[in-house]
C-alpha cells in the first residue's frame, strides 16, 4: 500500500530545508527525500585525512532577517571580501580593470586607450556585447571574455545578461586610472564582509534545519505521476503527496515526470555546468588568500579558494588547503581525472603557490550541477517548464529548481516561499 504524506520535498539541500521549515511553521507535515547518504546538497562537505572541504566555494553575506536568524545560530568568522586574480605571471587585485598597476606600462596604456574608445552603444543583447560596451575591447578580451569561457564553459556571445546584477563591477574612468597607478586601491566588491562557520564547514549554518527536519536518505526520485500524485524512488518505494516540492534540476524533473513533449524539449535545452572539484592538502601553512580567479587558459581551473583560510578548523594544525573549480558544459566533466590532477599540480608551480613536496594529496571528484548557464533564450525555455510544473501542482524551487543564479541565502528563501 502506498504511504500517503502531506508535503513531499525532493532534495535535502538548503532549498528543501527551507521548504520544510515553512511546513513546520504552518503546521504541516513534511518529509524530505534525499538521494545521497547525507543532507546539505551543495552546502555539504567531505573530509580527507583531517582536512574538510565544502562542495565548492561557500561564504555568506546574507542580509535577510529570516536567513540571518538561522545562520547566526552558528558561531562564525568574518572575513573581508578581498580577492585576487592571476594573469600570466603576476597577481592583480580584483576587479582587474581597477587594479592594472602590476602590468607593464605599454599594456596599461593600450588597455586604457581601448576603454576610452569603447562602443557607445550595445551591439547586441548578449554578454560579449555588454562587456565590450562596458570595458572596451582590450580589457574585455584580456579578462572577462577569457574568463567567461572558463567559468561558464560557453562563449560570452552566447550568454544573456539577465544574471549580472551586482556581480560585475561597472567601469569608471577614475577607478581605472587610479588603479593603474597604485596597488593601494579600495575594495569595490559588492559586499564588504564574508561569514563562515567557526567549525563544521559551511554546512554548519544549516545544521539546525537538518536536525529539525524529517529526512529520508538514499531516496533518488525515479518517477513522478502528477495525475496520481505519487513519487516512486529508485529503491522501489512509492509515496503519495498532497503537496510536492521539488528542488531537482528542471531537466531532471522533466525526465522523470509525465511531461508533454514541448515541455520535455524545452527542459532538454536547459544547460548547467558540471564542476571538477580538485581539493589539495598542504603540509605547510602556505595559503594566505581567501579566494582568487585564474585567467590563463593553460590552467583548467577558473577559481580557487582556501578552506583553511575560511576556518583554521578545516585543516590540521600547521597545514593549509586549497580547492579548485574546473567547469564543463553539461552534467559530465569533459576532462579525465588524470588530466585534471596533473594540470592542477602544474598550476600550483606556475602560480608560485607550492612545490610538489608541499602537497600531501590531491583529491578529485565531479559535481554534475554547479551553475545554471544563461544561454540566450534560456528564460523562455525555463518558463515553459516552470509553467508546466505550477499547473501540475509542483512547487519547483532552489538554484536548480528555479533554474537561476541563486546564492545559499536566496535558495533557502526560494524553498521557504515555494508554497
């Protein structure tokens, strides 16, 4: 006999936990079904020989009262939002266009002249046109256009601009000129501080939500019947629901549900990046920077960050750590494990971070969903799937359920406000 439940939540990440919180507050009974053997989703972590690594970079700058009331239960460390960029053979502060001082004089002159000659109007509605209009051809081609291919695994000309928001610093002549003359530049990042738990990794922020929720692990949704209002899992269990909340990626949801052909077609065109996550443990306290971006094409990773700088509790005493992110378009990596590890080891030497004898281990694993890719026209295809989900009585939420560029605080609220 099929077990009948009130609220069924697919996915035990931060959005699913937010939905379960809303259910508790409104007197409803919710059960979270999580495919993995632990809850947390992208906010989960893993340990290797006394080192802790999150599933990709996580730092909180949440300002919402609801989120802070949850996260602030956990003692945290506050970091300034200082970051750096590696370009060929030197380090620049972020954002690069405002910190050109380390470059050769001829390069600085060429980049500034190009900025002054930037297009006065947008050539199109794509991201590359926005970059050239904003920074000029020289800066755009040397920095963000190159970085876009690495981070989004997609040409800038094929991306929309709807995701930008505060994420890209707009160009100002005074800032560019000042940063070309001195390295003593102000931090213009969109937030001034980053928060991270003292202990337990980033997951510690949501541990109270996990403790308060009813979660069934090892349940991967395999089929959804919206007419019968049932979910069947890969382990053979079937449950009925009054309310279904899904944090599954929209393409995955469409593959396992009874969707019309046009919805399946739209969902199949929604693309995200997979992440090769490369975690490095060092025998020395050699890592000082919180995070940095990498522009060189011969280095596969687009950015790296230090768990041991986030919190000393993430590494054994006297040691330090780094984690690199390498992106591929689609749900699978385009690289072999051997190639990724070899490239990362070479990158450590090229960037002057550490020598082979400093490295205790290099761990490699792949996350099938990292970031939603904002292909041109994606929003239309996304809406087709979301409209179907809403009509079918499915509340789809979270980074991949809403198919949006959501931070952890936004994902939590996406789940909380889903129904």
